[in-house]
């Protein structure tokens, strides 16, 4: 039996024009399109970004990946999602999986591919890289991510914030992704380290409601909760 190919396509941070030419070309030739969602009632942001690249006869399959810390539930979800993709590629037809940013940077795609490898060890997988959210954020804020030989540290913000304090003691740039509801606590760490004036905040880069803030003190006065799709870029070096 000859399987189809699974293409993992990074659609970029939000602006449809930031989707790569290769990603657009592959998607335009693919009829079966899988998209991730955090909740069953919400739409897929990745699908909205790539929507104009879809074929007229595209079939859309929504895969719900809940934001849960329950490893058992997550494993079940990965396996279910992998079976859905397996059902398509087992017919010999190709399939695409769309994901925000880059497919191999904190993406659900990573877990999907692992689960698929268990079910279909011989499956061909082609990953099409995408522009990361922090690259878009840096461009919007004119914020150099790396200079000379300085280190760059990428941290997905979680409940364990001590790792942020440690990273801020190193020279270079610290990228804090998916800040969301932990914004105030993260700002405390940055202020205590003395870098509040050397940081920028970007939320929903390239999407509706985009916010770019270079005066982080203003964030303390925000009435609404920080968006999950938010990033802090901090210069800790000279």
C-alpha cells in the first residue's frame, strides 16, 4: 500500500502575506486540510490565515487539541488526531496540517507527527517552515533579536516562572512566548532585573487587535487580560 504524504505547513504569525511561497504552493495543491483548534466552539486561527490559499474543493478537518495539563487526555487527543490523518493518507492521498508560526517550534504538529509515526511508521512527512511569531514581533518593534555572539533564549511562559528569573541573569536576548494571563507576574521579574526599559510587548502580531507596546509600565494599567498570543522581548546584554 502506498500512503499519501503529510505536509506540515507553518502559516506564519498572522499576516496572510507572511505565509511562505512554498507553504502557499503546497496548500494550493492539497485537497485534505487538517487544522488545530484549542476548543470545539472556536475557529482555527491558522485556517483563517491560510484561507485564501485553499482549493475550491478543499476538505477541512478540525482537530481539537485542548489546553490541558492532563498527559493522559493529551495522549488520547494526539492518537485520535493521528487516526484522522491516517484515514486520509492511507487512501494514497496527500494531506496538509496547518499551524501558526513554525511547525517545529512549540507546535501541536510535533505531537501529531510522533503519534502518526507509531501508527504509520513508513509515512512520508514533509515539513514546510514558517515565520515565527517572535520574528514578526521583532520586526514590528524594530527590536534586534541577536547581535554579535550574544545568546538568545526562548521560553514558553508557564506556571514555573523561576526559569525566567534565571534567564534574565544571562547576557543576550530573552524571548518570552505565550505570556497571556501571567503578564503581571512576568513584568515583576523583568522589573526586578532592571530591564523594564529594555523590553517590548507584542500581542496578536499581524492579526486583528494587534498591540505593540514599548512602555511596559502601561501594561499594568490594562483592564483586559493579556492575549495568549503575546510575546515579550527583553534585552539583557549590553
